[in-house]
């Protein structure tokens, strides 16, 4: 079995906002020690790829173990579909933000390198 490298372990520790820390502490009271550790690691993760993989694995397991349980399969597939749609919306926004940032950077650079006819001339 191939194990995926833990991105949270590789990347430098992120600063956690006081609000996020308070929220984590709120839930931590109801969790076991192992679950509390999972919560801390999950707080440093971005994206939905791991969640999508878990959903796909669970759907496959449900299909193998309970192939006639259509409501269970439909619920799993519905959850997977909504999660994929959310990932797609997030990716579109990130792409749009990146494009806007690049355009702004290029415009600023262009203004610095090629000032307009009235700019850069001191009276």
C-alpha cells in the first residue's frame, strides 16, 4: 500500500488565529486524545482532496458490503457530488483571484517601466 506524504508534517507550522484556536478548544473537550490530535492536524490542511478520497473509499466499501442498500449508496454519492462541486467552486475562485493578482502586478510593472506621457516628467 502506498502512503501519501503528510503535507502538514512537511510544511512549516502555520500561525493559528485566536478564533480558530478557541473553536478547536471548544470541540477538543468532547474528543478522545487521538481525536484531539487529528483535529490539530486537520486544522493545518487545505483543500478537499483527502476528504474526496475517503468518500470514494467509503462508497466502494458500501457497494461491496451492502450492494442492495440503495439509500446508503445514494447518500454517499450525493455527498461526494456536493464535495466535488465545492472543490470546483473553490478552484474557480482561486484561479480568478490568481488571474486578477497577476493582471494587477503586470499593470503596476508596466506603469513603472513605461510611464505615460505626463508621468515621470518633473516641471
